[in-house]
C-alpha cells in the first residue's frame, strides 16, 4: 500500500461486505473514482470465508477483550467549522464465540498446514465433549497486510505456530492466516505429500489432519445459497413432481427465508461478474421427520415411485399450486383473506391437513403464526418459479464459499479503476457544520481524504450513533463431520435440511451440508452450517440440541462400529452474529445526508436483501446511471491521445480477457 493515498475521490466505501462491494463495483463501472477500504486484513467482513487456520485467527480476534473503544487522535485534526463522527476501532458484531474439538490426535505427530511458514507462536486449547460452554479455542490473529485488491497467491503465507491441547495430549501445528479464496485462486488444489494423499483409517480423522489440510477448507461466516428463477416450459410436470416429492417432509419446520427470484444471479450475468466465480447446484433437499433425515425426491424416477399422496390429494394440490403460479391474476380467490395468516387461508382451500402442513412448511417455508396470506402466496410462487433452471433444486452454491461473491465485485471495481486498501482503518467522518454534509474521512495515518458520497458498513458505527437502533441476533454453528447426515450412492452431495423447533419458543434451524467438491473442506469430511434466529443467550444454547440430534461426538469406541447411525462430529464452532438488516435510516443519530449505511448478513437463505439494498443506495447516489451495466466490448473502446491504440490492459492479466456473451456466462453458471 502506498504511504499516501490521493486526497480526493467521488465515493469512499468503508467495509468490503457484499452490499458495499456491489455498490463500489456499480459506482466504479459508472465512471466514479472509488476508494474502498477495510480495517480488516481480509475481504468480505462478516461475509468472508476462511481457511481453517485463518478461522482460528478470526476466532482469537473476537475472543479478545473488546471494550468498544473509539479513535481519539482525529479530534486534533478537526477545524472549528467542522465536527467529527467517530468510528469504531474494533468490530463488535460477533459474540459468544465457543469452539469444541472432538477429534483425537496422535501425541507424537507434529503437523504443519501444507504450504505454511512458521511465525508467532501462540496457544490453542481444544475442549473435550464434557468441557463447559465457555471452553474456547484461541489462535494468533497476526495477518499479512494485503496491499492490492485480489492479488495473486503468494508462494508462502506467514502463519502462526499453533499448539493444540486435547486432554493430556499436546501437539504443535502450523496454521495459515486468512487468505481470500480468489487470492489463493485454486489453493485447494495445491500439491500435497503422500502422507496427506493416503486416506486415513476408516472413520478416523484427527485434528492434526484437519490442521494439515487447512487450506482445503473455505469456511463461511454466513450461510447462504443463491436461487435462480425461470418458469420451466414443462411446469405442469414439475408441479406434479413437487406435489409428490415434498410430501415426505411434512414435519419440516419453516425456515425464515425469502426466495430471491434470482436478483444476485441476474446481476452476476448482467454485469459479467459471473466470470470470476463458479457454482454448483444443490443436489438434495432433505426433511426431518420423527427423528429421521429423509430425502425429498427430485428426480422423475423418485417422484413417480413415491406413494406418499393419494390421487385425490395430488389433484387437490395440483389445483392449488397452479393457482399460486399466477395468483395475482385471480385476486378474488384471496382478497377476503388478506388480513389472515397464510395458515388460516390454507384451511379454506379444500386441502387436507397433511397438504396444508406440506405447503406451509415445505414449499412456502413460512411461519405458521406470523406469515400473511399474500406473503405465503408470494413465497410459494417464488419456489415454483425457481425450479428447473440449473438442476433439480432451486439453489446454487459458489465454489470456494460465499466469500467469493464480495471479492468478485471488488475485482470488477478494481478493473474499472477502484482503489483498494485492506488493514486501513478510518478514524472518523468529517462533517461540515454549515451544510451538515460529510466532506471527508480521516484515516489511521491522519490523512484527510475528501469525497462526495460515503458508504459505511453498520459495524463501523459507534454506540453513540446507534443508540436508538435495536439489533436482532443470528445464532450460527460451523461443524466438521466425517460423513453426511444422509448416506447416498455418491459422497459428493450438497444438501439443505430444516429441523423443526426442538421446544416451544425456539426457532427452526436451517442446515446446509457441503461436500469436498464445493472446495470448502478436505476430502473425507463435510462442512455443516447451522443457522437460526437467536432466541436464547448464546448460539450454543440455541443450536446444540439440534447438533445432538444429527451428530455423534467423536469417540474412540465408536471406531469399531461400522454401521454408525449418525455422522461423527469432529470439530464445532458456535457464535452469535448481529443482524443489522431492515433498519431505517432514521434510527441512526446525526447521520449526514450523504452518508449511507449498509447492513451485514441477515438470517435469510438467499442474498436478496443485499442486492436490493445495494441497488437502492446506488440510485440515491447516481439516479441517472444504470446499475451495473454490461461491460463494454474491448473492440469498442476508444482511447484518448495521439491516435495510437495501446494494448488493452487492466489491473490483472486475467481481467483483460475478451468479454464473453451472455450464453457463455450462463454456461459458466451451469457448471
């Protein structure tokens, strides 16, 4: 990073989460000069993905004492005609971080993460199954400063040397500090020694192996999938498939999610940002019934072999789902029930109790008590329209994790001239007293940087600014297991499961299980994300009962049992994350008119809210510009100067590739 940045930009964006990254890309694409900074040493903020050792560094950072201190040095740099709005030094959106290591490890084995270089000894304590809830893992959080956006992978990344303690066994291990997936490109494909390639004894995966293969993990802080939308030409056949297939998950509880209608997918294709990412189709939708995990049939063979519904029920459901596809055209069918809940409306539709439960919980995936009729119809329609575009389910997952998505838009911003600085903190916003508008920022070097517009991630705002804001909380768990929750012929399954509330007052839990082909975990393991709205004090209290239903804590005695009913749980992380979505601008105190706040991740399954917010803020800043238009054809670019046509270049060689047409982009998404 240069010692001194330019002193003036059109737009300054603080934070590299998904909404901020989309806005930065859109502004840069529209010809605005953009400075995009983040006090963190990695891209994505709470949308980021980490290698295993990078996650340990992140854990230590959030387990350290954090008193919410603010910057003070800026006060000496403010003029009499100005006032400052202080920003936070440290993020406080993550709370109650708890880590438990269930996997064993050999006492005489010293492990290093492949490609890692030792640095900064630290200590890690790994809790056993019986450890109290406050048992936590810590790791060194020293990370290398990234000076350019999305740089190419370095030959070796300096990492902390971590000592792991499990009971009476001590081991050392080297771990890799946070390195963004796009920066490491295909780091998961790094060559490894024979000792890594050789498969361990069946059902025996040690903590040492997890550390050693740490770069093969890309662990998301937020669990999301993308949804695609298109009405399939054979929608009648699909409706018949849905009628039968979803009947096996009658007792699945609703997950508080909104289907995105393809906003993110459409934006990726339109802007050609999709060339920076690859996706896999979610292969299975699972249901949880009477203590068992069941697969919802999606293929034709599975559907037509199902005998869960009678022919009468199939006709009743067919008629209702056909109505839902174009319910707006038949307002008389639902007008009288607009003030009722969707559950009450279903009771009037000549559906059996089983079908009512099926539509409410398995298709619309809505709350029985709080979802209105219109919202329920809308969610049912969205689900039906999302089927059949890229596979048997409506969902896509990005290879290398959700952290790829913010980085894709950061790269687009950089290609069109955006300036990036990580590990670059901002002390305060400088506000002109007369106009009431923000005129500049003061960074941690004391440099004043002016701009017309300022985008700030919510986590940077101080308690004084947010004193009137009421935040919700999301409970999250990240698990590493040794097999899938539902065995299949192929071990490369990407699954979504919803688990009903365990007790009255608790929330339904969404489970996303990822296999190694998603490039998010090492071979022979699964990465499992659990998410629900917080209803108790800590995430562990919210989610541990579901974890116990689905998984068995690792134990040496179970290795002799070849027919394990549940997957072994090797490692678990619990934490609470702030949900700052849907907060009105008026809730923030003394916010200048040209300062716009972006929220962090919400508890919904898709990314709809992030895209909608980014587009709304962009239109406030540049109302006459198109939001993320398609990139120009290189052959149409005209250069100023003496008539010589220089070679096309960009910040990255790979970014100078000829722009493909939309058909090729869609083929990329279909991979």
